[in-house]
């Protein structure tokens, strides 16, 4: 499993601006096309680019990934209630 780096995200942005197909971008980056679709969704700015496609910002995508990792953190589980039966 490959995690995308900021360098990968900037390459995705460059190829996406050049109107490369998602399959071609995935081959160039070395990941599954589904990863590219997810990445384009993650970095969507809510605006349309000059080709009337959702605009992709690699820095926004990187920020979203870092926030997601921070949210995961070390969550402590609540203690389990005592399930022993008393005689």
C-alpha cells in the first residue's frame, strides 16, 4: 500500500491541469485509479477549473490528510463493565 506524499499530490495536480486521464495519472504516480479519484475529491476546492471540472488543490488535500491522521490519535476505550457474576 502506497501513501501519497505532497510531491505525489503536486504531480497529480499538474497532470490533472494538463487534462490527463485518471488512469494515466494513476500509472504515472504508481497507484490505483480509485486512489486518484479519492484524492481529487479530497482536494476539491468547490470551484471549477478552466475545463469546467472540479478544481484540485494539492496543499488542501495534504492538509485534509494531516487533519485526518491527527483525528485518529490514540483513543482510549471506555473500560468494559464488570461481567463476572457474583455467587
